[in-house]
C-alpha cells in the first residue's frame, strides 16, 4: 500500500510538496503539481482516511519527538511541555525515535497528514530543508539544539559555547590530553558539543587528536564501553569530557575498574546536570540546562503557532550554568597529586 513518502519519491519532490498537493494547497508550482498527480495515478495512492476526516479539524494532540526515551535528561522537558499542554487542553504523544532520523521523518509525515496538530522535536536530525518546508505549513518547534541560519522556531542553549566553557575549565586546571565521549554526530546537539570541544582545544593551542574521540549511545553501558575502548589504546589521558552525564557515569565505572582514580588520575566532566550527577561518587562537574523552562517555552510557542499567531521571538537561546563538583579535581592540591599516566 503506497504512502505519501512513496508518492514523493516517485515524483522526485519532497514529502512536504507531495502532501501540499494531496491537501489541495495552492502554493505548489504547476510543474511539481503535475509530477505529484502523475505519481498518485501511477501508484494508485489513496490519502489516509483519517487524514481526510481531520483535514479541517483539530486533533487536540501534539507529538513530542525524543531522540532516546531512556535518556533521563528529557524528563523535565516533557514535564514542562505537559504542564502547558494540559492548561491548553492538548494531549501529548511521545515518540521515541531511537536516534533514527527515518523514524523522525515518519512523525513529521503524520503532521502533514493532519493526524496531529503540531510537533515539538527534541532531535532535529532530519534534513534542514524538510524541516523548513514542513514548518512553513504546519506548527513545528525545535528544542534542545540550535538550528543556525534558519528561521525555524527554536528554543535551546548555545551548546557550542557551553562545551567550550567546560573544556576551558579543564584546560585551566592543567588538562591537555582530553578525551571526548559522545553520540552519533547526525544529532545536532552532539555535533555542536564536539565542535565546542575542538574549538576549545584549538584556541588554547592544543592539538586535536581524533583518536581520543569515541562514539556510541547516550547510555551508561555505552559510556562504559567507550571509556574501555579509549583505555585499550593506552593513550595518555588526563581528562574526559562526555557529551552527556549518563555517558560520564559509565565512563567513571570503567576508570574505577582499571584502577584509575577520579579526579586524582583523570578528571571527568559531563553535560546536562541530570539527577544522578549530584549523587554519584564522585559528584559530577557538568553543564546545567533549564530543562523545565525549555519545555514550558517550547509548548507555549507551539500553542501560538497552532492558533495561527507568529511568535515575536522565534529563536530563543536560554542561559546555562557550569556546575563544578568533585569529578574535575578543581582543587589544585588534588591536581598536583595525580599519578602520571
């Protein structure tokens, strides 16, 4: 049974363009309209029945796309979203994309078929052109990651600047051989944190050694495995910057099993300040994000878009905070006692 994606592929146009033709929108060129209509006939495509019923109605539901639902960082954002959604009589549907951009594209397609009234994406891993095309016709808000050179409604922190700040803290403590544990760079926020890592090294005249960069998932197990892989290389390492707190905690477990003391032998810092950061041993130095505020503001912006209003400020960059705890050895006395590796 062909779907709108098949039609778009057959016609050689974007999903958004194919959807606009199916909906009868007039902002499509005659040439592209003809291509889509020919594809519909060739494939015997029939628009989704639910979409036909809801085309001129509200579903009173929105989708929140989460890169990985197991990552506890997103919990407070969702709480903020649900608070505002409840106040405005919207149901929140959670979509776990499992770090797969094709799954995210599927949910954007559901918006184009009017199976939901709006989307908040905490991932933004699909192509910028598709996001912009969908956003031009439907209510979409991107949260958690900054979308540069675009007018997409966006609420986030500056991940590059925040990464540079925590890296500079390590460098100021005397660290020079700093490993980076992260996730796949197709996710914008991890790409930005890697960029901040590289910029901090370059600005301090420290060579960028890609052998010290490891990729995996945002999980305890992955952090553990990435750290083990890095240690097996027997490279000189005096600090680890993990792109997420949960990765940091996994890394500290691996370091402990190898007899490497944190922070005496190797400093460790993370990102996000999830709950475990303040209760693990040692407590974790990290970047604190205003997750709840981010969720509230994202849903407020989406509500404005869903009633046809345009937000005054479509690009909101929130403040962040460097939270210094035990894991970075910020005491210079501790730093001096480190065992050379």
